[in-house]
């Protein structure tokens, strides 16, 4: 099985930047796509983007493209989410998730029947004004 552990959240001033980490383990993790999601208080879970451990397949919603950048370090088995120009409305719990198919991650928030196999525990990002 694949296990995911998020880290890097905390209290950040508006306008700042933050890099979240999603550390993966398990013998089959490299065959899984990894995505980032967030859930703000009182809001639905939102898809941020997803990538694979190899190749060039990466997907971002147009609404978030630019401030959110997903990268990976295969030597550390870690996928990162770089957030820039943080705004108070970015305050949320940020989760990473893994699934054998990138498509499952991309459509999960619009089709709850498409559920990623593995979720991390989440890391809280709080952006102050």
C-alpha cells in the first residue's frame, strides 16, 4: 500500500510563499499519480492539481494556474506544492492524495464516485492579513 504524509503548513503572512510536502512510501507508490486538494472552512473540497512521478503529465485548473506549482523530487519520494502570493482566502487544510490514475484525481471533486485510493492526513495553512 501507499502511505502519504503532508507537512509544511503553518501561519503565513499574506503575500508570502509556502511549500508543502507530500512524502510517499510503499512499494508501489511510483506507479501512482499524486494530487493536491484543499478544503477551507465552510467550503467544498477543491482540486489544486496533480502530477505523476515520471513523465510530463501535470494538470492544473485554469482558475488556480500560476500561484500553485506542483513539483516532485523522486530521490526523496516527495511531491511538493509551492504556493505564492498567499491570500487570506487560501486558508484551508491542504491534502495530498494518490491514485493509480491521474484522471481520478482530476475529476474527484466533481464526481465523488471517483475516489482516490490514498489520502494524507492534511496540513493546515493559515494566511493572516
